[in-house]
C-alpha cells in the first residue's frame, strides 16, 4: 500500500499503447452503458477487455442510456463482433469469447422493446427477469429503473 496517494498524471489517448512489447489498443466508446467507456483490445492475442460494454449472464445497467443509447450500444457491439475475439473479459460475469456478442445484442433488443412499450418499475424489472431468469446482478435492474425514473422526474421539473 503506497504511503501517499498516487494520481495519474498522463492522459491516455485512443490507439496503440505498447508496454514491455505488449500492444494494447485503447478504444473509447461513447454513450452506451455510460457516457464514456474505455475498452482495451490486445490484438496479438485476440483478447478484449470489454468493461461494461459487455455483461455475461448478468443484467446490464441501462439507467444512464440516452434516447438512442441502446441502438448505439448495439452498433458498438456489431463493430467488435467482426473481430472474432478468442477471449472477452466482460465488465460483469465470467470471461467468454465472441459468442457473447449476439447474446448481448438480443438482450439489449429485448430491453429496448420493453422500454418502448412503456414498461417501468416492477413491470419492467419482472419482464426482464422472466426472460432471463438465470442472469446475475438483479440489483442493476433496480438501479437502472431508479436512475431512469430520477431522470424523468428531473425533466418534468425543468
């Protein structure tokens, strides 16, 4: 444990960063699960550190997704889906491979449909749980619903 707080002093730029001969491709993804996300590709090994762009058998957080956010999220998944990663380390859930990408797209498409139907609160949460009963992290559904309701309330009072 450091005796003093260490604060990063350099800004990382998108693109290739090489550390001890290992190439890392830093990719900034905007307006998907969160306003800004950094995913890291290790191209020589076909590995993706996907952060919260991908969840594996876990309920995804969508509480900060803007109007077209799920569409943008799906679009980003399509972009990385073409790369055929042998290993994807998701933000939540066990490591997997590129086979998770169509599963994530299906999940997000389902959630988007329920939101378009106007489902909220327990109806929304239960609908997603019923469709994906084996997923973990049900708290993310509660958090997503809470944040969406908070955002709607702030829009009404603006």
